[in-house]
C-alpha cells in the first residue's frame, strides 16, 4: 500500500469529526485542569488527544525557550486522561435509576429498575420526613466533600440538618502543623479568601532551585499539571535531586535522584537528626532566622534537639537504628542541604498522613525555615499545602441568580471522621461513651450540636476509598436511608444505597458544577495558574443518564425552594433542554461580562477576547508570565514587606504558643500535640500505632505504605480495560528478604491481613523497597468473596486487594484530622 493511500484512508476516518476541549475533573483531579482535545463523530467521542492550544496541531509541551520561561506550555495529560472513552462506553455503565430490595452490602440484596419520578419523589419525601423528625441534631451527610468548614450540600442554606466538616483529605496530615507553626490555614487562603498568604509555588520557579528533595514524593506519578515537567527541565539544567522514601520510585529513576531509603514512619527522627547537625555545626541561616523566626521557640527546640530537655541528644547516631539510615548519610545530607540554597524540599502527603505524622510535616517546615529556604525563589514551604498559589488570570464568574436561604449549619466534625460519627452515635445512644468522648473522637466543637446521621448522599466511591473500610461499610449498612449517583453496576459503594441514580461523566456529558462551586470555567492547576478553560458539554450521555444539576433542581421543586435555588433555570423542566439552556442563560452572559474587562486585566495582558461563538471553538485563555518572576511561597506578602505567618507572634514558631497555651482536647482537635515536634510525644507511652516499634508488630511485622498510581486517581478508572492487565497489574510489592522468609515468589497469590481486614492479592518481589516494608497501591475496588466470610470480613475476603481495608482510623490521644494511609500487616501464601 502506497503512502498516499494510507494517508487517504486515515483522512477518511476524520471526515465529519468535530472537536471540543475539556479536562479530567471527574476522576478526582479537581485541581489539575490538564487540557484534552476530544474528537466527536456520530455523537460519540472517537479520540482523545493532548492539548494543542498553544502550538496548533502540535502536541508537544513547548517549542522554544521563551515558552519555558513564560509558562506558555501545553500540559500533556496522564494515561487516565487519554483512556476515558473506555469508561464512557463501558458495557457495565449504569443507565437508569434503581432501588435496592433486601439488605445492604455485598451479597445482601439486589436492585430493581425504577422511573425517574419514583426516584425523585422517594428522595424528596425522605428528606422532608427526616428534617421534620430531627430538628435538633444534624442528620444529613452529603459525601461530595464535607471539608474546609463547609458541607458543599447544594441545599445547605435552605434545609437545616447537614453536617459541616473542618479539615480536608489531601493536606490533612500537615494542616495542624502548618496552622500551629506557620499560622497558615488552607481554608482561609483557598476557600474563604480571608488570607493572601499563599504557601504554594509555580512550576517555573523550580528552575531557580539548586537542589530538590523529594521527601516521600513521586511527582512523575502523583503530581499534576506542569510541575513534573519543570522538574525534569530543572534536572537537565543541573539541579540535583534526592529521594527520601521507603520505595525507589519512578521519579527517582526519571530525575536521577540519589535514593535515601528510610523506614516508614521514622521521618520525624530523620528530621530531628538533620536539625541536630544544623544546630551543632552552626549551619542554619542566621539572617533568615533573625527576620522570620520567633527566637524563644527556636532556642527551646534547640534544647530539645541537643538533649538538654530530656537527656536524649537527637544525633545522627541516635536516628540510625530508628530510620535505618547510616549516621554518616544523615550528616552528609544535612551538610549538603545547608550548602545548596535555594533548596526545594517538598514532603508529600503520605509522610504525614499516618499516626503522629503531623510531627514529620512540622519538621519539614522548620528545616526549611532553619536553612532559609521556606519563602524564597527556588524554595518550598516544606510539608504543607504546596499547591495553593496566587492566580494570574481570573475566569468569568457565572451567576445562577441564586438567593441563599438563612439556614446556617454549624461545624460538627472533622471531615475524615465521618465513619467515626456513624460508629460513635450508636455507642452514645446506648450510653457506652460520654458526650465529651463522642466530641473528641469526631472533632466536634464544644458549642456545636452532636450529629445523629440518618441519611447519606453518595455521589462517588467514598465507601471504598478511605481508611477502615469495614467500619465504614457497617456504618452505611446501618444508615436509615442513603442515595446517590454511581457510574457502574459493580462499584463497591453502590451496594449501600437505597436509591441509585445513573451519573454523567461531567467533563464530557453535562454542564454540571463540581464541588465547592467549581463551575465550567475551570482554572488552571496550582503550579501554573495562567489559563482557564470553558468546558462545555461534548456529547450526550447514554440511556437515561441526566445532568446532576437538573436532578438538584427537580428536588428543589419538590422541596419548595426552586425559585430561590436557581431562578434563571426555573422554567426549564425538560431534562433534554437543561445543558443547552445552562450555557445560554448562565455561561454566555458570564463570559460576555468578563470580556468587557471592567478591571483592565485583559488590556494589561493585551488580550482581545473573541465573541462567545468564536471562544467556544477554542475555549482557552492563557497569559504569559514574566521570566524570573514566578510565584514562590508567600511571594506577595514577603515582597510587600508583610509577614505571611499568622501565628500569635507573627513569625514562624518552632514552639507553638497556641499549643503551649491551650488545651487542645477542649478544641475541635480533640486530642493532644506537643508544642514542638518530638520523636516520642509527652502524652502517650506507645510509639505511633503504624510504626515498626509498636507492640502490634509482634503479630503484624510488616509496615505497609499505599502510594498512588499513574493509572488510578483514587479509585477512578479501576475497571478501565486500557489501564489494567499489561498496563497495570495490582500487586503487593515486598522485598526479597521478606518474601524468602515466607516462601513467597512473584506471581503467588497471598493473603495480606491484620486486625482490620483481609485481602488477597498477587505478590511482586522487588529490591526497590526496604526489608520490612510492603507497598500496595491505592485505588483498587473491593471485590468480596461472599462465601468466605468471617467476623472480621462479614461480606467476605476481598479478592481485589483494597489497601484501605487494612488501615485503621484511630488518632486519639493525638489530635484528630489526618486521613490515614499506612498500617501494619502480615502476609502468607494463600492455602498455607
């Protein structure tokens, strides 16, 4: 076949193809906004391609040095972004509403198809009933994202009774440390807008770094947007990389990083030993410390580090048997770290999202302050919310005409303690725990009513995806009424819903808003906030799938406040007209108002906005940055001569005055935390309950870590055929020494178990992790063998390998808040 004939046949395949641009918010990357270009033919998406909005027809990231320096790059989507067609057109897609008949949980009931009217009438009637029956206690859990001192429930201002959470998931392990030592609160700068102290960085600032320390961080896999690309650019231009992690990961290979293997959960000990070298060898940045650090706390932590407080000098030799890192390696790292300013030391979430992990996060921040790297070009805050930066471009703001109600729902719990709410409300009702204990265990402020959950709304796979799954499943099985949206018939969470609605994949099939008011004008990712995208509806959903926002409007009609909820759409009752009218009535006017450029920002960037019709053909607005002026942590406040640190002293507090002066058990934190990071807290005798040194290791001697994968975002895409098999096989990774001790080899089916759960999974023996450490990737859907049941596994042993079945959720006596991601386990071959 000639070249010409091949080109001709390929051309025929593209006849009649239209294009639209969107992003991957639906898979959990709600703060990523990697752009994808979708080809549509005969009403179906036939191809998904990389962004070409800067260099038309060219999918590469950049084409010259000016593009690199100004941030005019095209972000290449990850494998998940290119695999969405297999999700959209799966034979297992849920296409119509259903109700559950029989018991809840795997193997305990079944679903029957129902009409939309029956589904909506049933839901609305239940909501009315429960609101009337529960006037004094919050009764409703809306499981999109009960966080950031919000419920995100669309009807929260009209209906009393929804629980409201504080904290978040991603940064939950570092939030307390960030608050106590830096006075930085993610809620204030990201959600409320009450603070302009942004702790994040923009990706091009990595070109200013001489050294990048990846502390429990695999950016080539787990980060998003432009950051991994600029890390590779920095490496090619001479920046050095060091990885501190129990597992040798993809980023270490790609970035040529020196690997310092560390035992899981001993990061605080390592950091204390580094601080010992910095203090005793006078390697800290005196000028930075004098300007930004509160001196008394700095001295008090020095006294603890060198052994003047408790007689224990936290030397590299002290840390060696704890961490598994040779003392000379710790010393060499500390000296090299102190000499390489600016240093981008970034400790990722998994290090701190474990019992007592808040101290590891605090240590990372304090080390960055000691070395003068916390708020400078090329630096990094260390262990906190490194994703929050100041936007360069503001997108249009759509107006639905909504008239808010007067209901205010108080904060009731930490967002990672909802399972504990369900568990404790039964104990409290039975008189088995006191009100004070109930409040402490869930993070409920003293002046808030205690929740008594009766209804849950589940629009995701939450029941499968977080710590202590067995305990969560029991809570939802006991829930009086639950409903929500699901994508597939076999999603684990679907088994606990009384009414299930078929969900659109919102970035392709609807104009639905995402959580926390994220609308269809999606801003660019933190790390490069120089563009926005309008993601309209690309294709119609299959079957009876309908827009989620249409569903909320129909429920609002039944509950009697539709005229306030969304006045501009009040007369649109036919679901087939919904998305078109949303664009015409809400998004088009918002764009046209933005295009008027009332604040002069478009003129400043020399942007001439096209008409609405032209804009929809290429619905992306991007502005260049100024070379060398990229955002680094707290850049705006530092350069304005103001302190970004909202601590009582207005400085970085190595010893937190708030913690020192307040009993945290009387606050929403529920538990305790020392005023400065310590290896062994003063308020408990035992080590961290997921550490090598806890008594539980007598029965469960292996430390499990649960990293994310390139092929899963939480559990999204778990059933995608393009992202399974040869592409990704879910396994437990273990060292040759641990495997040999148990007679295990690669390919064996093994049982991984502890006091929380039992899962079967395939073993993979690898020298790329420390002995005593095992690794199971996060994101697998549970698949229960309903025949092999036990008291521990009432629905049966999980045959898929969901790591969350093996992770507990106990925080106390330590502060509550962290979403836990680690645990202690044992492994044996199946059949032995």
